[in-house]
C-alpha cells in the first residue's frame, strides 16, 4: 500500500511539474504516460541516483550540496529518455528537477508519507 501511494504521489508531482515548468511536457496524452514516468522515476531514484550521489560525493561536498541539483537533473534526464516526455534543454531539466523535488516534499508532508508509524 505504501509503494502504491508513493507511486501515485510521484505521478501527481510529475504532472504538476509539467504544468508549472515551461519546456517539459508529455508527448502522449492521457494518464498512462504519467504513471509510467512516475514508475521509472521511482526506479531511477531507488537504483541509479544513489550510485550517482556516491560517485559525485567529493564534488557535492565541495559545492556544499549544490551539485545535488545537477544529480537530480541527470536523474530526470534518464526518466525523460526512457518515457514519453520531452524537455527543451538541460537548464529546463534542472529547474524541473528542483520544482519536482519541492512538490514531492510538499505532497509527502501533506499526506504524511515517510513518517514513522506510531503503535
């Protein structure tokens, strides 16, 4: 149930990001491309992103964490390459990754996903 909720929150965050950031769109209409992109985003965040963070750790420390924006942009670029999404440039990708992070954080805080369950 938790994974399904996370998947749906990712889908809503992706949809809102495409509505807010100009230059990032879904090339196919409908709900399925959004759900597929959210699934790929979850897999990239679970598998690829931690490896990229580990490999770029010295640069991230040197830039006081700002390089994580580039890592998030690269992660979103992977999602764009594997799904029916289109982005106009890498700057747009980084902006979209920042907006996506902010929306996901807000939705997770609003819904309460990620909080420890009290017994």
